[in-house]
């Protein structure tokens, strides 16, 4: 889906930036307005985030509405809800972030969670970016406690894993 969106906005890089903000934040479009689930977001706020003017946001919405496939996707898109990623540190939770070589690799989540389970570390939340929606998909596991740095080599041995960060 992101590939199609990129192609659709290929001649309009500023509008592509707006589409990226919408996707990354799970924002949806209803008629000519932008929403986070049921809360309307002013186009000026989208413009500030995308570093464009509000007219660019309005034109992006119009372009999306003209394309049936994108209109359907952007109308139905919803925010996934609370992510513990940003508040993990003050809550003394561990964060494991995995960037895959190929986001369609099978078994990365299963093997990473097995490594944590073998260490007696429980997973509080798993967040995966959809490779069709996210230009830079990643897997983020939020654990009940800090993850030991010595586990990094084990995670890097998982087939399909390119990079690992623990914080």
C-alpha cells in the first residue's frame, strides 16, 4: 500500500509527506477532514507536522478522495492505540527494536519472543509496522523489565534481522 501511495504522489513530494504523516499516526479522512479515530485534527496541525502549508494538506486530501483505493484505506484507517514505546523508560520497561532485512521474513517475532521467554522476560506489548503501510517497518517489543545487552548477538542471529536496538 505504501508503494502505491508513493507512486500516486510521485510528482508531489510535499503531498507524499502529508500522506506519510497520516499513515504514521493512523489518521483517517472523512470527507474533507482528518481524524484521529473520532477526534477531528485541524489541517494546520497536519501541515505543521509535515512541514508544508495547510493548502497542501487540503490538496492531499482531495487527491486521496479521488483515488478509490486510497480513499477506502484512508477512510478506514484507525490509530492502533496506546504505545508503551515512549513511556517505557519512566516505567522501567525494556524496549527491543528490530529492523528486518526483509519485513516479510517469517518467524522474527516468534524467535525474538522465544529468546525473551528463555530469559524469563515477559512481553508487555508487541508492535509491528505493516510493510505495506510503513516505509520503514520495524518490530518493537516492550518487556516487563530491562533487556540485557548481552542478548543482542542472539537477536542478530535470527534469520532476516538487520539491526537490533535495546533501550
